[in-house]
């Protein structure tokens, strides 16, 4: 590597255009269809994408992917019962 670069980011304008120039791509690029950065390994250009993972992490911060909330029966006997989500004790 004459200039010592090990990789670079790819701006939105060139994400799809750079695809034919790459020697290989990772699974994320195959799934998304475009690289967001590339690495240079043994003189080969390898496309990578971390956009999808970044979006998932941002969504998880706002609405964590967890087990479904607990439901339980609420209400007084003889008055009918209904299902409550995270209800206070009955």
C-alpha cells in the first residue's frame, strides 16, 4: 500500500457506483445492496456495510426488542375480568 491507507468511507452518492470496483463484499452488503465503507486487504477492495446495524441499534435504544409484555387477568370476581398489560395488582 503506497499511501498506507487501510480503507475508506463511501459517501451516499457513490455507494452503488463503487460496487463493480470491489473484489469482494460481506454479507451485510449483499443484504443491503451497497457498501458504506471499504477495507483494503492484500491489495483487494472489500466492501462492508454497517448502516443496517446502526439503524437497528438506534431503534433498540428507543424501543428495546424484548420479550412481549406480561399480561394477566384483572378485575374483581363477579364483575367480569379482562386482560391488562402490566397492570397494577388486582
